[in-house]
C-alpha cells in the first residue's frame, strides 16, 4: 500500500508470482465448487 513508482520493492516479481499461484488455486477451487453445486442441482431435478 505504500509503494510508489519510485519505491517498488526489489522482490516484486516474487510477490507477483506468489499472488499468481494463489489466484490460480482460488480459481480452480471456485470452478470446482460451481461444478459441484450445478451437478447436485441437476441430480435433484432428475429425481423429481
């Protein structure tokens, strides 16, 4: 929050890569959750 264009940390690429890894993991988890919710709703509708 205190970075400026003149004071970017030396390890900013490491921070960016760590963020990107967590972003990918979060996206995969969200897609998996959406798939499970959709699948259970389809199963409930099929049983009616």
